[in-house]
């Protein structure tokens, strides 16, 4: 299949991404700014925080990691737009991953801004980021990985692989819960929430019909696809959720997509079709590998799939992600009767 290439809305922003640089703070259109906030030691390099001008200040879509470098970049970016951190009235968080939610609590401390989340993600905050609750989450991850056939020697390392980034989040309970279809009530903006579960259970996009723009978070990106994985805080079939969410946003009448990473782009429907085709190809590959082995654990299947680099060179955290993404595709195939699971230690997968 020929891969569809989107048209960048700003060539300089696209070129910065391609060249390994961080793009400039940008006035996207009247009343709307894009502020790149750096992500430490991560190939994504930055999250694009969007600044929406209001009569009495600004609201922001996402916030960045809780590091001093990220905070300083956000403050500097707001200054370019003519605002201070104390002018932030609200933080619309697309989802609770650290690069989107991490700084929200610090911004609220400095400005008194409200924080908005979807209820499905709000329910996960304490278990994910509270020191008193995290041990239970790690134990549930360990059990999931054991059932996937992860080798005993690497089980503990993979189960706790996310612990290294937890300090980059200021845990903050949301002040507002935003449901699918809710109007955000931001003066001068006809912003509406679109619930797009898959990458996280409570992922939100925000659409402005009048301005014909979509703030897509991680749901739809210009080049890469977001991780959609089975894990202790996911639903049983997150890939089905994700593909359904893609179909929902494909219907939106927008002229520009403003994602949280990479660069702004046009052609929402065509990009959605390309992402769906990618998952169709992945599902077909996994189904073929299941058929060739006739009884294999998820981990063994993952090691035999095509990845962006050789399996031996993938670091532990990303191996866990690869395993859990493989499990999400297996769950989708199982739900449609195309493969079957035999429970055990580990679970084994067979052709239907």
C-alpha cells in the first residue's frame, strides 16, 4: 500500500520536526498560538501546547511534562504571545499521559486555572500517580506481562519500566469533567469535546466548527500512530475503541488538524484512512504469525513482528509497549473470531 503523506499546514514546523529541531512559537491564526514544550530524553522531543486567547486571558490545550525546562518553555512561549502564566484560566487536558498532563498541576498552582479531563481518565489519576497506590498498578502490570509469556529474568524490569517518568507529573485532580459533546464555554470559541478513547480510555479531542480546526492530541498525528495497548488501566479491547474513535473524527468538517506532536496538517479524512489501513495490515500480519506458530504466547509473537528497528535493539520500556500493542491487536482479532486464546501460564494464541 502506498502511504498517504499529509500536507503540512506550516512547512517550517514540518521541517523542524524532520530535522530533529524544536519549532518556533507560532501564531497559528488570530487568537490561537502554538507553543512547543520540550520533552526530556524522548524521541518525540516536544509537545505542542495550544494557547487560545480569551477576553480575560488564555486557555491552553495540554501542558507538557513537569520539568523546569518544560515550565520555562511554556512561560516563554506565553510571553511571545503577550501573556504570563498567571493569565491562564483553564487547562484542557487531552489525556493523562505525562507529556500532556504533567505540568497541569503546576500551572494551576501559579494561575488558579481550572483543569479539565474526561471522567474515564480522571478515574485513573490516583492509581497512576499517587505513591500510595502505584504498587498495585505495577503488580497488575507484572501479572499481565507474565500471562503474555515475558521471560522471568526481565519481568520485574518491564513491569516497573514507567517508574522513571512518574516524577515528571504533578498529580492534580481535575476541576472539570468533560464528556463527549460538551461545549467548553470559552468566550470567543465554539469549542466542543469529542471523546476519542483508544490511546487512553478518556482521550479527548476538541473541535471548533466555526474555525474548522481540530485539536487532536495524540489521536491523529501527521506521521506516526499513537500507542494503542492493553494494560492494567485500559479497556479489554482498546483497538476497537481506537478504530471507532477514528471513524468518529473522520466525519468532522475541518480544514486543519492541530496535533500534540510533529506538526499541523491538512486532510483529516485521508490521514484517518491511512491510519486505519496501517492497523488492517498489522492485524493481517499478526494473524499470519499466529497461524504459522499454532500456539504461541503474546511475547513470542511480538518478537517475530515487523518493527521500526530490530527487536534486539529495542529498549525495555519500548519492548513492553510492543508486547502490549501486540496484545491489543490479538484482543481485536479474538473478539471477531479470527484467533482464539487458551488461558494458561502463559496464555497461548491459536488460529480460530
